[in-house]
C-alpha cells in the first residue's frame, strides 16, 4: 500500500500531478485546488490512497491526512467511486462535509457531478457519527470585480465555483495588470492555468 509520497513535483495540470520519488514518476489524481497549489520543482508531501482495479492501479492524493480519511470513508459508500469521492472533496472541504452530514443536508452532495439523490442520502446515512465538525466552513476567497465574469464563465464551462474563484484570484495575484484587462484575456489565463481541454467530468470527478 502506498500511503504517501514525498518528492519533487514534475508537473501539475488540471487534476493530475506527477511526483518524482527516487527517480520514479508517480501520477496522482488530486483536486484542482490542490493542483493549483503545486508548481514544477516544488518539494511536496502527498497523502495517497491506492485504488486497485482488475486493469489498473490508480493513486489519489491529498494535502492532509484528514482529507484522505474522508476520501476513504466516501469510497466505502455504495455507489461512490474514487472519482466521485474526489469530486466531493473538490467541492467541499472536510469540515463542510462533516457539517452537511451532521445537519443531514444531502443537498450539499447532490450539487457534485456524479452524485445523484439516492447516493447523496446514502452518504449522509453512511457517514453519520464518523466525522467531527471541528471548524466552520472557510469563507469564500474574495475575487476583484474584474474577475467576477470570468468566475461565471468558468462555472458555465463546468468547473465548480470553489475552483473557479481560486484560479481567478491566483491569476489576478500573479498578473496585477490583469484587473484592467478584457474578460477574454483573464479567462484565457485562467484556462491555461487549469490545463487544456478540461471540463466538468475531469474537473470535479466522475463516478
């Protein structure tokens, strides 16, 4: 079992990261937000879960052990595959998931691609009593007015709002002149950072 990887980031595009550990490159599927936080050349520690199938071995990675724990609980729910579980963690943090379960709010999970009403209810029932609400949900990251239209455009293209806000804020922070640039320019920079040919299924995970 590969429970964690520590090494050099070779690439981080969309929801895929390649980590060089002792000369071996490991491909790891992560949330778009996690990918955005990594840069080629960074030293990174990623908590991982190895999913074994008849025809494949897939690694799913997380910034914290808490996220990994929630991921493994989610994949234990009937109807929730690893990609759907990753999609839940792309849209909701562990604290938000715990709060939704505690409040029996299955609507929070129905918003995630690949999670239907029946599966959302099963998540709430299966995770009841297994998660502790330790902190309130984090406040949304503020985005300058110039990026509002870009966030809307990214959401329309299938990216979840949390990821869209994160990448637009990152683009504007890295390019101070972008605030006065046309929406198309900011959108192009955001899409370049998110990775080519990405859409809802790859951004948030599918069952």
